[in-house]
C-alpha cells in the first residue's frame, strides 16, 4: 500500500483511508454490522492504516462500532474523528465549536472510541458564531493535555484556514473531492499543497455515483441522506442531474473496463492523482468492496486517461463545478 504523509506531521498513512460514515445505520441506509466490522479488520490486514469517523455519524453509532471492530488493534492505526455539532435528544441542532464544548465532546469521543488519545481531531464544520481563535485555543489545550496528537478542520475554506494558522498549526483539512465535484481545485487544494496542510478527500466515490451501481431508476431508502437530493451545496441527487450523472458513470464503467479495472478503482486513482491529496477516504461495508478499493492504489492514471474522463463529462454536458464560486463551500 502506498504511504503518504499528512501535512507537516509525523502521521504517515496509507493512501486510502477507511471512511466510516457508511457505518451509521441512520444516515446511509441499512448495513450488515457484522460484515462492516469484519471489513475493518480485513482493511488493517490489507495495509489500510487510517480510519476516519465522527461523533455525528449516527450520532455516535459509527464511533462505537469502530471501537468494537478495532478491539486490541487500535494501536495499529491512525484514528481520526470529528466534533463541532450541537445535539438535542440525538438530533443535530447546529454547529458548536465553543472551547468548552469542543473539550467536552472530545472527552466523549475518547470514551466511545475506547482510547487514551486521538491521533487527529478535526472540527467538523465551520461555526460562524464562535471566533476561530477560541476554537484553536481549545484544540491546543487538548494537544497539551495529551488527549489528541494533532488537529485540523473539515469543510473550511481558505480564508478560514488562514485565520486558523494565525492561532495554531493545522495538520489537515477534510473536504469533499471527486470527479463530479471539483470545486476545491480552484483554491483549497492549491492552498493546502502550498502551506503543507494535509488534504483528506471524502466522497471519493461520489457518494456512490462512481461505483457503477446506480441506474436512472435508483431510489434511496428512508433515512438515507441522498434521498433529499442535495449534496454539500450541489444538486447531485436531484432527478435530472442524477440521470445525467448515471449516463456519465455508465460510460466511465466502459472506459475502466478497457484497462481491466472497475469504475470505483478509476475514481479512487483519479483522486489520488492530485498532488495535494494526502489520503482518499472510501467507505467499505464488506470485504469485496475493500479488496476492490485497495487494488486502486496500483493504478496510476495517465494524462490520456484523465483527458478521456473529462471528454465523457463534456460529451454528456455534465458540470464538474471546478469554476463554481467558493461560497458553495459550507458556511
């Protein structure tokens, strides 16, 4: 497995990270919990060393399931989790990155994850009601207290990250990046690369769009967030865009076949081809998905293949949003 360093830290990780958002039975449809737990251990055996979760996944369920699946193998991996939301009776009511909240929620994460230290703690979402310097102070305190090794952010734009750097040192920013959403190529990815801040790409498979599993008639069960249509400021799962995206995916499946690869492998390789990307996070619910994803690191896309991919998008008239305004970032 290819190894990459996260920013300017001592965290060296497999190029593919195990994303556990899908290990939340209330947000991504139903899953086989036993199979998911088995996939965690198989991933470690296959060389995956970074596991990413968050307290909001469930909420709380993903962290608990991951802790049980890891068991005594916790020390073999880099553990990443995220805080920054406010809850009321298990429902998210808004963002909250106030220092006392960040510290209290980190303590809860440590307990659920059954660990003494979190390798990388991220602020999950911008909180525009709390000064960034206050939040950074809490993260520095957690680091001083030995509860976290490094810290970073998720879904922050360049202006926010620059403010963070005035009051601390970010290890990483975790933001969505895949073939259907290239907004971060304009500013965020170049900034991270230039400032030695790691970039953790989530949604590497386009939240399922880049697996080849969907048809124009695909529907999502109740509780699956994709049923709402929108996806992080983009209309990816609304009826008309979705139908166009499926056509693109069908053509990309055939392109991948020409190289004896799957669409998922092409999508992961595409993300890892960007020089700023430290790790591509991918959800893996079972060992079949795991084995397919791991094999993607062996394939380096040529400029010609990448050009063919872009041509498919152009032929179908499907946007990649690379020139979309940065205001589309959550905020």
